[in-house]
């Protein structure tokens, strides 16, 4: 890799990190964190691997972007329509020709070459001499046709089609690298791709020998009340920077906001919470949900970025010198805006609907329209606040979120309910009855409520990491990682070593 290209790439990721856009806050948080991960990975690889080791930047092997033609519909041969799926291969650690293959599965956002260069799966590949392959999910990033997001074509997006993609992609890599049964495949994924990792092992056990499923919500649930139960517990937990005072102050502030919404005090709320446009009664659910996203995101991605964590917002909400709890919530929103480089907050319900109806394809970032479609047609996962334990507004209802499925995709609530039930029947929910899968979760990650937390069998292993958030084990290891995380990685490493030996011995 040439040094001028590295400089260009550095400024590219810095620009992404600084670029502030409005919209649904949780997706904005998620997109920022994806960008941060890429920037952090690039800097670590460049400075640690090359400058400290005395190697020239020109020797840095960056995996080349490649594409593989996939059927648009694996389950009907009446159409010849196709799309191109993006992937990367990193052969630097491969013990050719018989070394294992570690497959990194993409999900609801674009991937980059760094998915084949860094992370837990890459560190394990270096130890075990594996070929690293990273593949982007259909309909996300660059793995989509230009008309893919239209109402006519988006129905080809599903987890079943994605798993069929993985099976076809497996065959492609086997042919390209002349692989045999001696090459043991292990797949890795986190969050939705964590579920895909487990499901690929479940549905295609002849193709993949074992799987690591990190923060995998394998149980679909329409009304995901458990999410904010975990958020509430985390905001109260001193171990991760919360406190009972923080949780009480947050709940009180949201109660006041909800009262003001119900009283129609939109002019004051518009000014106090820096809205880009005048709030109206139509924006109520969007407004309170976007405020809650700030805290929900801080819990889910606690310490993922240096300046985004539970302690930061709990310190604000617990600080009586900042005024009433209502005033402290305003300070928290201002802090969030500063972190995200926002000049105002977009709470517009009309704009959210317009964004979800937008069929323009973007090769970068999180796929907002695509992911909401998958929630309507497969998973639900709607994070509501109608339970008493929720510290946010009761205006965050299941009805409000299902209404979006209807208005954007024409999918009625009954159909969503049936889709969620089918998903659990098809994959087995949190009792999949598979083998050789490691389910890894952090106990402050709200998504662990839908994952597998206890061993299901001798080879369906659950690891629950104390004090860590979403997909923490998948990040590159650092000396500052908590001991619980280090111990979990050692357990994953040990188990993979046992399985690779068993595969080699023909067990």
C-alpha cells in the first residue's frame, strides 16, 4: 500500500467521522461507530504493525475488493436475475493448502476491507493459520442492484436468501482456492450477523464446521420490552458508570417531557431540545424516541468510542448543579449534538417516513430502509417503552412502530406478528438444537435478552461477559480490555482450537 493512498484513506475516514447528519439518532450513532471502528482499525494497522515493526508502508497488504455474481432469488429458477455480492480475502496468515477458513459474515451495514484485516476472527486466524474471508450481506453496502430498494425488488431481501448466498459463496471460494474437506470452515458474526453465523451452522452443517455468534438475537420478538429493561438496569449499575440516581433522574426528566408533549407545549420543546423544525403533534413518538436513543445507544455501545459511554451521560443526569432533571436532559442532548457534530436535532416524523421510503442506493453506511424492512418481515425487535421498568416515555409504543411498517411497506401488524412467529419456528429461536456454536454476550448489552445465555448442549456453548456491551469480544484486543473480556476471548480461542483438532482428527 502506497503512503499517499494511506494518507488519503486517513482523511477519508476522518471526514466520515466529522460529517454530521440528522435523522433517527440510533442509526446515526450506529453509523458513527462503524466509521470510528474503521478509522481505529486503519490507524492501529498502520502505526502498530508497520511503523513500530519497522516495515515500510508499501508492504502493507490490503485485500482487494472483489465481487461474486449471486442469483437474486435462490428459491425460484423462473428468473435469471442476479446481483453482485462484495467480498474480501486475506491470505496473509493462511497455512496453504490445508489451513482452515474463517468466514466473517456482514450484516445491516456496508463492510470494508478492514473486516478482513482486524478483529477477533483475524487474530485467531493468525494463530491457527486460517484464510480470512469477509462477505457483505445482500442489499447492504455495494452488494445491491441500483433498483434493489424499490417496492418491487426489496422482497428479495431476507435472512433465508442471505444464508443461501453464503452457501453459494462457500462453493465459489472452494473453487477459487482449490479447497478440500481438509479445509475446516468456521464462521463469525456479531449482532444480526451473529444470528446468521449460528443459522449458517444450523442450516448448512455440511459446509461450516463451527460458528461463533456474538451478541446474536436469535429469538425474534415483536414487542422487545426486554431491551429497555436492560437499559434501565445498566443506567443503575455503578460497575459500568451508572447509578440509581442516574436512572431516577432520567425517568423523571422523560416524565416531564411526556407531560409537556401531552399538554401541547411544542414551542418550548422545540426551543429547549434544539429541533431543526417546529415540533407538531405528529412528531410526538419520533421526538421522545430520538431522545431515548441517546441513552439506549450509550448502553448498547458503551465505551465503543472514547467519548460515548454510560458514565458520560449519567454524570450529566446525576449532576444537581445543572438544574432540574429536565434541564439536565437538555445538557445531555447538547452533549450528544457536540459528539455527533450536529447543529440541530431532526425529530420530524415526516422526514423519517421519507427517509424510509427513499429507494436511492448508497454503498456506504447503515441500510436504514433495508433493516426496517427486515424487522417488518422477519424479526420485529421493536424497542418499546410500555413496561413500568422503562425509564423513558410511554409514547414509545408498539403501535407507533408497526404503523411505520404499514405506511412504508404496506405490511399490516398481523403480518408482522406472523412473520416473527415463522422466523422462530424456522430457526428454533433460543433453542436451535444445533452443535459446535459459541454464543457470546455482554451482560450490559440489551440484545443479550434475545440470545442464548446457558449452554444448550456440550457443543452449544454460552459465554456471558460481565461488564461488556454489544459485540465487545469481536473488536481487536487491547491491553486495557477488562479481565472478563480477556477471559472470554481465551475461552473462545481454546474452544476453536479443540474443534479444529477434532476436525483434523476426523471426529
